[in-house]
């Protein structure tokens, strides 16, 4: 992802979670873009980010479907990114 010019959210570690908690997560950092709201006001807002998850099988062989609360707030910090340059390919 970084080779493509996308930043990785470092909050709480680049990879959040582990096989021990049956879930590993990472996410890109959101860019910022100026948006014109109703009435003509313009504000810079966060755009989207992408989250990646690797789920491990539980004791019954089923892929873990939950989330890890200790990591959840760190993923959402992906939208707290400061503006950065995007290098077109």
C-alpha cells in the first residue's frame, strides 16, 4: 500500500490485533478534501480510508466474526490524518 503512495495508520501499531485474538487489522490514512456545504460554506473534511482484516479460525474452525474493542478506536484514527501529498502513478 505504501509503495502506491498510501499512508498506513500507525496509531496503536501498523497491525492491530494478533492471531491470539483471532483478528489482525490495518488501515490506510484518509486524505482531506475541500467540500462545499449547503449555503456555500467550504470546509476541509476527511475522505475515506480502507480497512484490511485478517480473521483466524476459532476453536470450532469458524472464522472469527467479531471485532477487538482494544483496536477499534485505533482504526477510526485513520480519519485524523493530516493533509499529505499524493504521488500519482
